[in-house]
C-alpha cells in the first residue's frame, strides 16, 4: 500500500461517504444527496487520488443517479425504497446488508460478530451496545471501520498519533479480506434493482475496493 497523507485522507473520506450511503437514510443524508454536497465531497477526494479513470467513471454514474434523486424523490420515498431493498419487502426477500448472509456456508452470525468485534477492539473501537445500533457485520459498520483505519493512518503519517504505520497497513489489508462478501452483495443488487442511488453506490464501492488491491 502507498503511504501518502493525501491518499489516506481521501480513502478515509470516500469509504466514510459510502458507509453513510448504505446506512438508513436520515434527513441530513437526504439533503446532502440532493443539494450536491455528497457528490462534491466524493469528487474532491477522488481528485486527491489523481482522478483514476475507473473511479471517475463510477462517480459519473453516481452523479446521474443523484440528479434523478433530487428531481423525483422525497425523503420518505427514499426511506421506503431503502426498506424495500434492504430490510422489509412483501414481494421478495430483501438484500440484507449483513456479511454473514453472503459468506460460504453461512456461518452463525454470533461467531461472525465475535470475530469482527475482536478486530475492532484491536484498534480501540467499541461498538455502541444500544439496540438501535447495526450489527458488527453490517456493511455500513464495516466501511466505517475501513474509513477509521485510513484516518488513523493519515494521522500517524503526519505525527498526530503515536502508532505504527505497518500495524495499520496490516490491519487494512486484513480487513479488506473481510469485505470479500461485497461482490456477491453487489451482484445481487444488480440483478434485483436499477435504483438510481444504491446501484451506482454499489458500483462505486466495488471500484474503491479494487483500487486498493
């Protein structure tokens, strides 16, 4: 992995944006999606990476989708469609955002949760125990952790945190392996939905992960 401060900061911001995108859509997120702030933040951080063509193409598709969202969707409609896609559906099983459902053999979720919590704790991250908190293997939680590690790497590189660059890099490499399930999820999303926001967001995520390989 490269160690530049700008690169680490950009990846932290981009994974954080995608994490927010796959979380339940709050009113604040809806406003950021529809007033241009979300795509502007994504574009500025892709620029810090030198505008690699694959990421630029993924952002262009996302920008088209967000224009459609701004023109045609209310916040309530976005909430309804999020629920229908990822949480509740009368017509078909939802595309859950939890890793254990896409892993080989579908391991018991408690075992997956314990494994992930151990990794989080190695970097001093404790998940909120409130009932409303998403499970440790929820996509938004895993991406938020990736963003945290990139942010930690950036702060270490500039001397604001006393940590080992090698330790953080190893943590990042290991945790990207935990995201192997994301390809299956995005394949399922492509087959299920042409949603103007969530489908291009999935493509952006896939591109970001491959950019780090």
